[in-house]
C-alpha cells in the first residue's frame, strides 16, 4: 500500500477514533447557537423582554452573523494551521474564547445589548471549534474509509448535547436566571480546550500534525467545478431551511398547544432522542444498501416530517408526535451528512464543510424569520406547507448527484480501495 492510499482502520483504531470523536462531538455540540443557553435566552426574550416571534427570530438572525461567513474560516484552516498543534490549535483558541465569553456574560446584567454581543461572540468561537471538528471528521473519514461510520457517529453522539440542552435548558428557562446558565456553560466549554491536548498517532501524525493528507494546492475553483460537492451542500441547506421548525414551532406549541418552557424542552429532547436508534440503524444500513438508495428512501420518509404537528391538541400528543418526527428524519439526516463527507474534494475539507455550515445557518435563520412572519400572519399551517415542499424538492436535486459518489456501499468502497492498493 502506498503512503497516499486510503488505509482502512483496524478495530482498535476504530474504537479509539470513535472515542476521540464522541468526546469532540459532545463538546462542540453543547455550544451551537441552539445549544443549552439558547432556550433560556429565547424564553427570557419572550417572557421578560416581551418580544414577539419575529423579534426573537431577528435576534437569532443577527447573532448568527459570524456563521454566515464560516467558509472564510474554512479557507483559512485549509491554507494554514498552527505548526505545532494543527486542528488542535483551533480547538484551544475557540475553547478558551468560549470560556471567557460565558464568564463575561455571567458577570454582566442580561440586557438585550449584552445578550446580543455575547451571543455574537459565542457564535464566533463556536465557529472556530466546529470548523476544526468538521474538517478533522472529513479528513479521518476519507483517510480511514469510515465515512458512513463517522456520519452515523456524528449524528448519534451529536444528539447527546442536543438532548441535554433541551432538558436542562428547558428547566433553567423556567427559573429566569441566566447567570447560572452562563456559569454552567463556562465549565462545559473547558472540555474543548482541554481536548486540544489529547494527542494520538491514529488521529495525529507524530505529536503535532493532523493525519497525513495529500498535498493539494488550495484552489477554491476546484470546489465550484465539483458538482457533487455543491449539490451535497445544497441538499444540506434545503434540509435545514425549515421555516416551520424553530421559532414558529416554539410559539405554536407554547401559545396554541399550551406547553410550558420545560415541556417544550422535553418535546425537543424527545424529538432528538427519536433520531438516535435510526442513526444506529444507519450504521447497519450503509453496509447493505448504496448511499443512493439511503438518500432516496430517507427523503421519501422524511419530507412530510412536520405534518403530524397539525393534528395535535394537547401537550401529551405533542410528545408522541415528537418521537414520530424524529424517526421520520433519522435516515435522511445521516445520509445527507454521509454524502457531504464522500463528495468533499481532497484538500478542501474545511472549506466544503464550512460552506455547508454557513448555508445551514444563513438559510436556517432566514427560514426561521420567514416561518415567524408566516406564523404571525397566517398561523402555523403555511409554515408546515412551505417546509414540506422544500423537503420534497431534495428529490429533484438527488437526480443530479453523480452515481460514482453514491452507488457503492461503504463496505464496497473499502474493498475497492484495498484492491487498488494491492492489499
């Protein structure tokens, strides 16, 4: 096997890789703009500052501004990395920045301007750690022929911080105390800069550099010539645009269905938990079915995901529907992320994943604002209708994905690489 050939990981290497990325995914996931601090802030804006749904959505749109330009950081990461630490250097910088920001927010009064500036800084430092995490996931997934496994792991383990965020965040939202929330987040953020000192030869070559990748001259034009990569990013954006899935749903469930903030947190936690067995199932499905099959059937099952919300009338029925919706979206989410990893051009791991991330936040926040506007004018039905149509349009995009990217199972891709390398 040549040094540039893909190297399938042995079982003990897979175990170590899984442990490393599990810790990383949980640590990063706690600090997303929809993380543990999000629901308490959203509740504070609604109940203490008495903002309407469009104003709350606009707050989210503004505070996500750093994420709209996340591809810039992706380009920086692909062009330059700290010499002695590589991606670990970005984890150190971002983790320390998060800790300092949370401490500052805990000491200052929770005014609209303080929350705005603080949440902007959180988004910036989150972008730094998530860029390093996404790029490293893509690099190791391709190098170790583990795209399906890391996709399933990213989604399965990534659900853990979401569940914690909604359960704990919903409870803390009812107390109205943001200082305790920010102190807790400062403690949690320490896990990221501490993980920056975790070194392993499976993930990192020698003691500093990232896992060896092909030396490719950074050329952004390559990305725009790579149809599969752009279509994969487009699918990820469409799946996360969802005008009816965020603030509109929050106001619909709390105002119309009469869920408390704690119950809304439970609803979101159940929704996320329901994804987990499907992510685990995806870890078996990618061995037996091609990615194209998983993409198609995942989309068919997932596009009417929000429709059941139209038929609920009580908090109890909302919890049941939350579980159903999670099951409906599991295969699609895992398959779309798998497609992003497989379609990424070599040398542009950070760039593509951050472009997808930027699209997720830009279109996600604008979709949220659209959903709030629709909700304020015509209630919840149009929000669900628009979201369902957008999800269904993914089927059209799938038709243009090159078959060379999606026809193999991960197992077949591994065997093909081994045969090519003469294993």
